């Protein structure tokens, strides 16, 4: 979905605010990784795929002027520590 629409130049079709809210809400502060569902433990597979979505989302937000260059919407150092 996200990557395909980005590659096709059709990212404007995304409902970006709900996607960002969901992605950000999946990163767990105590571990730094991402969970797949509410009340589940962090998981390396979810951390890989959801962590990989952030560069695409941040690029889209920056192109729309909704995020400053170099701005971040997730805790990358915590994710790297987890992985």
C-alpha cells in the first residue's frame, strides 16, 4: 500500500493522519520496538516493517510542508537499540 502508492506518485490517496497516528502509537517506549496490535509485546518483524514505513511517511509529510526537514515522528535511536 504505502510504498506502492509512493512509487506510483499516488500518495495523495492516502489518509495520512490516521496512518501516522496508528504507526506512532505502535512504538513502545519501554522497549523501543513496535507491536502489531494493542496489548501485544513488541516484535522484531513488526519493528522492521513499521520502522521501514517511517522514512516514506516522513518524506510525504515534508513534501506537504507538514514536517520540517530533519524532523522525526518516531524514536529512531530507541528502535535501533531494540533491533
